[in-house]
C-alpha cells in the first residue's frame, strides 16, 4: 500500500489490513521463519515521491526493514529519475542486503509500552561476535526515545 495506514479500512484491527504498517508487522513477526520455512518476502520498497503518501522517514523505515529482514527486496520505482536522497537510500539497501547475507536473526522481541510496541531485533554473524541491533517504532508516538515511524540501529561487538 502506498500509505502508512489505509484510511479506507478505518480502525479495523485485522492482521491482514492492507497498509505499509501492517506489512512491516508481518515482516518483523515472520522474520524468524526466513530461510527455515520460506524466504521472507516483505513486498516492495517505495522510494519515489509521486503516487504514494508516505513521509521520507516512513519510506526509509520500509527500506531498512525489508533489506535487513527479507530474502527478497524489490523496487519498481523509476531509478533513473531518483534524487540524491533516493540514490543514497538505494545504495544503503544494497549495503544492508550484503551485510544481512552474513548475518542470522538472533532475537525478535516486541516490548509493549503505554504508547505502543517497540520491536527489538538482533542479528548476529556466524561467529556470534558481531551483529546489529534494531529498535523499531511503528507507532504514532515516541516509544522509549525512538521517534514515530522510525528505527535506530547500532553495531554490536562482543569481546
């Protein structure tokens, strides 16, 4: 869906509701089955400015999660028309996909808070000495310092 939330569906709580937010919840919750039961297919990355209703932050979050948690990453946008921001985002997707190929999902946790759920995702390399921690906020409010519709990431080094 080219919107964060599908207004036509209203406040329906269906897990099959067509929206970018619902897609990301599915991508996160199904990520532990990636490579075991199926290849996680999180749908397309939307970077274009036209014919979509998401903020730059929402599109960045979509690109980040798809590239870290999916076996497939598609972009059907007209790449030859991309701005510098969009070209940089596409480059970051390529880097994330390359990094993710050497990482395995280690843990996924949804932490309920008063303002919404904050997802914690940890990936590790084969030797378990390095990895990546993502904190994902799909909510309209800040959750534990993470801005709405965004994620933070940090490299993990064990010594």
